[in-house]
């Protein structure tokens, strides 16, 4: 309906024809990065939370391609509807499209409500428009609430039997925190939170995730994880190409955008209203709450570990704190016990930690040191009992308790 309105072509032209000079504006890069992070739930924990419910061998490569293409194409198509409407409004008001286009809450709560009053059957269009906003917000809340809920239950497993009460508490808390946004000055508070909480924290968290995956956990370990889960050799073929993005281009781009946006910071304003200094100070506190939590927790854990292990040096403590937990590969171990010989990796203890080794390397090691006293080759990797009794159960593999799998390993 929007593209049939008079003046819609003006909005579509404004939408599709780029202004290359805008590429020199760091705020454009910041807005683009934040938008793609938010729409794909990157850096917000939503993807990690929802993907944690997948089966271990779920085809995440396929799912990733579907989600990325579907998300971007949906945004691209929706742009035609939005800018067609803006072109219509610009034609009605006799102004340029850029004078009508408003970012943030102005588009949803000012421009579009004004539009529906100019369409045939305005009441119907108003109902459909705000019903769409309601369902979009509801859909977003599902992911947000699930992310917060999963974090709470993972940190306090004792609360899992009371999950219903925890969900009620999270929703009630969100409702109470949302009440100030419904007050007469709520739109100003909403813009303040949106300006500070939905930009820098996302960029910083994404930067930390790149550093942790690529340099602390290890990019090669990450690729091995993908292969172990998907069993698709494509990840190895693309390993060198993807390493350019994971290790260099993406973290450098995010770092430059983050630092440049700080250096070019401008106090928030809404129309002709410029927010006072104390309001911007509150915004900085909101943003830094998420950012500073990372170094503060790191310092706290470092001091705590040092007090309980004062004989260790700085580098020793750093190595201990930057290693993944023993529970990290628990799902992989359970899947390995079920997969048996079809698994591409072997697991064993080395230096007091659980180590994963590609099966081909492990078999070569067995062939060269078959008579070694510390292990038995083949499926009985860890001790004389090993996994052979588990693998022989056939159809009852799925019934093997988790603790039995781990106890037979160690």
C-alpha cells in the first residue's frame, strides 16, 4: 500500500541512492554497527542463550546463513515501506524527505501516527500499525527475558525448581523499571537510555567477544569446535579467510568505531531541546555500568585467586584465569560417548586438564607408542575400562547418565 502513495518514489530514491560523503561521518558507522548488532542480537546474549537449547550436532552453519540473510532481507524490504511513507509525507507537507525522516522514537511515535491520519480508513491503519509495534516488542521481550532468566538460573542452579517464580520476578522487575518511560517525560528518558545503553555497550561487548574467542580461547580451538559440532569440512577450507576477520578486521573496525565515537561525543539533544549535563552524566553511568563490569570482575577474580595462591606469579595466575572451565566441554563429552568411532576427536587428561585431540593424530600416536604404560589405544583411551562398555550398549546410549560418562572418563 505504501508504494502506491503519491510521492512514494521520492522516499524510495532517498532510500536507495547513497550519499558517499556520509562515509566520513563516524556516527553513521556507529549507527550501522549498533543496528546490525541489535537486529541479530549480537553482543546481547540472545543468540547464545537460544542456541544453548540446540542439539550438539545441530547444523549451526545452515542456521547462521538463514538468520543472517533472512534478517538483512527483511530489513531491506521493510525499508521500502518506511521510506515510501516518508516520501508521501514529504510530498504532503511540501518539504524534502530528509526533513521528514526522523530517527529513534520520532519515526514510530510521531511520523507514522501522523501518516495514518492521512490514509483512507485511518482507524484501521492505526490499529494495524500499533498492533505491529506491540507484537514486535513482545517478540523482543521473549529473547531478552530468556537471556536474563538463563543467566540467573545458570548462576544459581538451586532456583531452577522455582523457575516459574523467577520468571514472574524478572517480568515484574522489568515492568516496574518500565513505568517511568510511560510518564509525561518518558520519551526523553527513553531517548537517553537508547542513546547511551544501546550503542557503546554493544560495541564493547562484541569487541571483548572477538578478543576472547580469537586470542584467549584460541581461534583454532573455535574452528575445531565448529567442525566437531557440524562435521562439515567447509569450516577448515574457510579457516584462513575467516581468520582475517576474526583476528584483525572485525576487532580493529569495532575498536576504531568505539574510540572515534567517544572522541567525537556530542551531548544528547532531542529536536531543539539539549539535555542538561546531569542527564548526560546519568547516561555515561548507564553506559559504563556494562563496560566497566568486565575489567572490574577481572580484577576481582585476579585478586581472589592471588590471595588463595600467593605462591604463583602474575603470568601463572593469568594462564589459570584465561583457561576454560572443566565443564566447558561437557556437552561434547556426552556426545562423544554416544558417537563412538564416528567422532572425529579423542579426549584425555594431560597436565591435570581435559585435552581434545583429532582422531587421526591420536591414532598415529597409538601406532608409534602402542606399548606405552599410561594408556590403552583405540576406544579404551583413558583406562582399561574406558568407553568400551558404554559403546556396546547400542540403543541404550542415550540413557547413559551424565555422571556415569564423566566417571568412566576419569
